[in-house]
C-alpha cells in the first residue's frame, strides 16, 4: 500500500476497485473532489501510484494506492485489510473485469481457464470485495455499493460481436453474474441501510487524457459524466431498494 496525502477527510473511505485511465480514475477523482479519502485498487501498483499522486495533488485529500488481484480471494482479503485499516468504507465501486478479447470466441474453442478468468474478474471479485465491506456497513447502518456492468450484463452474444470498440462473447457471462449478485445484495441489505446499484455502461468510454483520441466524442461516453452519475446515486438516489441505471447516451447525466 502506498499513501499520497495532502489532508485528512472525515467523510470516510471511497474504495474504487479496478482503476484504469478512464472510468475508474474519473470516479476516484469525483469522490476525492467531494472530500472523501480515496483507496484506489488494481493490479498495476506502479501506474496506480502515479495516479494516486495526481489525484491527491488535485483534490488535496488522502489517496492510497493498493494492489489487488480480484480473482484471488486471498489478495482481496489482504488488500481490504489495508483499506479497512484506514477507516470506514462508506462507498465501494467495483469497476474491475477481465479485459475483453478481440478474437472470435467460438464456444468450443474457449478454454475452461479463459471462462473461469472471466467469471473471476467480473463476478467472483465483486463477491469477495462486497464481503469485505458489508459487515462494517451493516454495523453503521449505511453504505453504498456500485457495480459497473456493461451491455453484456443484459444480452448474450454468440461467438463475438464487434459493437463499436467493445467485444462481447461467451466469456461475457461474468457480467450477467455480476448483475444477479447486485440484485441479490440489494434485496438482502436494503433494510440494513445499504444501497446497492448496478450500472449498465452500454457503449464505449472516451479517454479523458486525449483531446481527440481514436474514438469519436459523438459515439463515446464521457467518463467524467458517468462519474457524476455515480456520485448522484450515492448521495441522492436512495429511494428504491436498487438502482439499475442504463447509460447509453454519450451525454446522459443527472
């Protein structure tokens, strides 16, 4: 665990799992700007540390970079021992998944190992992470868990289908499982004050590091706008036992 600190927050911890240069970093920045202490988690600690330093300087808050392998329950447990040593986790955003393949995936050509990796990254890791934070949320009577889904959460595709810049196949089944997990948790823990949301990101996400990039801003969603939706769900939208937000428009926002 590496710490990058400029000030101490009293709002608690926002743990963002699966932080890359697009949505994960935008969500982390949004919650940092709102005064939360941030724990960002992914497999590449060096890249994560550089990002943590940037966010800490921008938002003047504490940011902790922690390595995690979401497919490994031991790694998840050890990572969250570090997270929980910092304070109470008020928000968990699970944004991790196994990177999509751009190769055709005929059913009989998929190895059991590939299928297992897909399930582990999307569903098993979400299960492991949720188990780490839910006991504390139940004890406090509050908390928010947000799972990032995709088009594959709603629809299965034979072989593979190129949809703009995303590829879906049989190994997208983990996103189906993630959606089911989120619904089960929402129903079980709503009475305990825990708000569980599943967000369908139906399309490509632009890269905020590039003004142009290789993707058209007319067809790609702005990760900063999506992050604002996540913030709204945490702070405002707690009326229903679950929130299933389907983000399709590049400019959709609350």
